[in-house]
C-alpha cells in the first residue's frame, strides 16, 4: 500500500514557516554564543581579580620589606659611626701604654706574701724590687716562692717576657729579696668596648 503525503499549504506559508524556524535556530545559536562569551568574560574577570589581589599582596610585602630595610639602615649607620670612632680612638692612642690596665693586672698577679719596695715602668717594660715570705720548711725549698711569683707575672695579659735579676735570702727575717723585670711582647691596649644593642 503506497502512502502519499500531500501538503496543501501554499508555497508562501511553507517558506514563511521555514524562515521562522531559521530565525529561532539563529536566536538559539546567538544565545548559546552569548553564554559562551559570558563564561569567558567571567573567567577572565576572575583571573584579573586574582591577579589584582596577588599584586596587592606583593605590594604590601614590598612595603613591609622596605620599612624593615629602612630600619636596618639606621643600625648600619650607627655601626659605621661606632667603627669610625673606634678607628679615631685607635689612631689617637697608638703606641701608648695604658698603665692603669697594667697596674690592675699587677695587683691581680701579686699575692699577699709579696711586698714590693719599688716598681719602675718604661715603654720597654717594668722593673720590680721587693721581697717575698720564705716559709720555714724542711728541707729548704730554695727560691721556690720567687719562682711562683715569676710564673704569676708571666700569666699577665698581654703575656710578657719575665727575667729574674737577683734573689737573696734573709734568714733572720725569713724573706727572699728579689729583683726582676718584665718586658711587653706587645703593648697593653684598652679593653674592647661593650657591644651595643642599637636601642
């Protein structure tokens, strides 16, 4: 059985309906394209916002780092000033002996049983003249007390060279009279200045 479809609509109406369908398809395609463009715009806007936020964060970090660097420059300038003053002071006192420091070291090194009659200091060193108690021992230890005195002088700072010029026992007073000299290997200097905290 043969089925035949016969369209009784006029040609103008058929063309009109085909045109309407094309318009609808075009509108749907346009809406879809607009949606794609909107999605692309939203994605780009999100990326731009993220980039702007990251840029703002980096700018804040840079500002904080610059503030820290400025603060460190203050300490650097103070350190440079301290170094400059130290160099000026070292040049001013170069070649000088600080006898207050030397005498302080001698006081520390001198035991209670040593009695100094004279002490003469020059740029080369110091000459001592004095006596030390000679303990009553059996057998006699000789000049061991004088040797201990010389060892104490050798431990001074800076460590000097020590010579014994003479040592004579006085049996009646139980003392040993001695004369000795120390010579500086290097000039005694001022103690190092205390470190600064920058406050």
